[in-house]
C-alpha cells in the first residue's frame, strides 16, 4: 500500500503555541491559589479539552463546572492567538501548501474546536485542509488513537495509508496506535520520551525537513520500513 494522505498535529507542528496552553493552565490554577507544575503539564498534554479541563478543575479545587474551566482557558488562548502570540513555525506554511498540493491533508489536534478554527483562520490555512478534527469530538484524547482514526475516516483513507506528523510523546503514540506512519518533529521545550520517539518511522529537524520527508514518502522515494 502506498501513502495517500497526511494528517498533521497543530500545536508544536504548525504553530508555536504549546507554551500558551501551559501559561493559561498556570494562570487558572494560580487564581485559585494552586501552583501548576511541569508535571501537571506533562500529565495533560495530548488530552482533549474536556479531559484537561476536568483535571484542572480537580487540581485547582474550583467551584466552577468543567465546561466553565474549559471556556476560561480557551478564551485565554483565543486572546493570545488574536494578539499574534501563536505564530506559525518556520516552514509550516510552505509545508502545508506543498504537501497539500500532492495529497489530501487533515488536522488531528488536542486543541478545542474554537482554537483550531482561530489558528487556521489567523494564518490563512483554513481552506488547505480537507478535514480537521478536535479530540473533543471523539471519545478519547491522545495517546488514544481516536482523533487520528477519525481524521483518516474523514479523508476516506485507511490509516495505514496515512502519514502523521507529531511533536509530542502522546501525539506520536496516538498516531502510531491508529496505524499511521509517523514523522516526528521533536518539540524542543517538551521533548518526546525515547519510547515514544522509537515509534516514529522518521525524525525531522524542522518543518522543511518534514516537508521533504513527507514528499519522499508520497512519491515513493521513501518506503515504509
């Protein structure tokens, strides 16, 4: 089977935004007199919005509902995006457009739907994707495979014929568990664990490297191992 489609993660692959999530979790916890730690961040990375909001609600001891917690953090994210604090990573625009010209592409993100739509609209990329999926729209967030399985289904391409691009441990695990061949772009601030990185078929240095690797797979220059 040859590769027929590509599914991208969002945070840490297309945009520099992982730190903004952490800043908003830290701020919410601080408003309730709780110190949010790096361990907390590692715990919730990859979770869907309802999952991390439930964790944050419990961790902060708030009287607010899980939905209110989620809305507070997502509102903060949207404000940051609109203020230009979630720039595209170098080479991301060229990568998306170059790969999208060769094969259908989708997005499989842990971000809430409002955040996905805001990021893509801000950077003029909405029309480049044939499908976008938030992990809030499937039963389980990453590292479960659900969001990648759904993205492949919306593309009408078997997961085994899809390439996935991920930067984090739980993202790599999710894409691999769904049956995608994973190209890893290790996040320098939140590097993937060695056992997760071992699941990737290729490891790229930057988005230009990712683009070249994806195109090599799609053209048959590279084959699955």
